[in-house]
C-alpha cells in the first residue's frame, strides 16, 4: 500500500502484504504469505516465518522472533526492555544504544489475542493460545491456553485452537474438532504418537 512505510532494507517474502499506515523497519525479515495489518509496527531486525498474521495496530518490537503460522491479534504489544527509562538518573536523555534489547519469541502456530501484552523476554510455545487482554510475564508451554493478568494456564488447546477434552485414558486429552490425542506430563503437553 502507498501509505505503508516499508524500509528498503527489509525483506518481504513472496505473497506478503503490508496494509495502510503500517511500518516495517530496517533488516526486518518477513517470510512468504504474511499479512501486516493497518497501523502495525514491525521493528528493526524482527524475524517472521511464513504465513504469519499481524492484525491492525499490533506492535512487534525488536528483537522479536515469530516462527511459521503465528497470529498476533489487534493492538497486541511485544515489549523489549527490562527496565525502560526515557532518561538517565542525572536527567540526560537516553539514546538507542543505552539499553539491551530483549525479545518475545512465538513458536510455530501460536496465537496472541487482541490487546494482550507480552513482556519480554518470554517464549510463547507451539500452538499455544493467549486469551485477549492477557499480560504474559513468563514462558507459555506448548498447547497451553493462558489468560489473565498475569496470564496463567487455564486449559489446553490443540492445533485447531479449540480447548481439549479429557480422554478415556489417564493424562490424555482429545481435540473435539480434529480427534487428535495429546498426552499431559507434569504441566506439559505433547502430541500422542500416531
């Protein structure tokens, strides 16, 4: 789009689209078939895999890493500073090199709901789901559904994003949409062998 601001030093994969008023900064790498929604921000050096979606006004600050198939909902914010300050203790303005950037990592297929905040450094596990309005302050396990402030696991979800139901065998969970089976072991969930 003509009103988007895409750095000539950014790399956009085939089929990737950037909508009105979005900004993609220098050295950002976006994979194939990604969608960057209206007003979204992709920071310097952010890396995105294939088939990612950033909804309107999502703010993905460097050095975030999004693997394939990640969904970032409207107005989500990924932070990148342990101790943010505009000035030094003596009142002088801080510069861009006066701090150490830390990032959010989103593993394959994970989804971050609208208006959530992910406080770096955290990792959102594979196929995990962060409920809208959550504040994520610690790592989220694969297949976890987390919600709240701070976010806590409230359910398990499968690849389809649907909450899982208890299976017939102990410590097993089944996706009501796909029929896939998962095995729980000490606060972690893995796909059952096929």
